[in-house]
C-alpha cells in the first residue's frame, strides 16, 4: 500500500517560502496569484494491506516525525 502525506503550515503561521514564491510569480508576470502556501508531500510504501492499520501507522508517523503538529497540518491519502 502507498501513502501520500501532504504537510502544510497552519493558517496564521507565516510562510516565508510561500511569500518568496508569490513574489517571484508576480515578477514573472503572473499577477493573478493572490497568495501562495508552500508545503511538502511525503510518499511512503507500506507493507500493510489493511487500510485502517496503514492509516493508523501513518498517523503515528506524522505525530512523531513527519509533521510538526504545533505549526503544521497534514492530510493522508492512501492508495491500495
């Protein structure tokens, strides 16, 4: 089973990387961009074939390592 974890900064947390990307896009002529929030995607290949067990395992990974839950949100996408 594969899992994708999408990690983004929580709303209200300053995102200097997103601001830099927005500025660069405006410089390149993309004036319609109002805001950019940068994040990361982590792809995992899991041995588990049980969706509930895999989700629980990835939740634990996020809580312990993959996301700083004080300032980041995460979403898990499982693909069989």
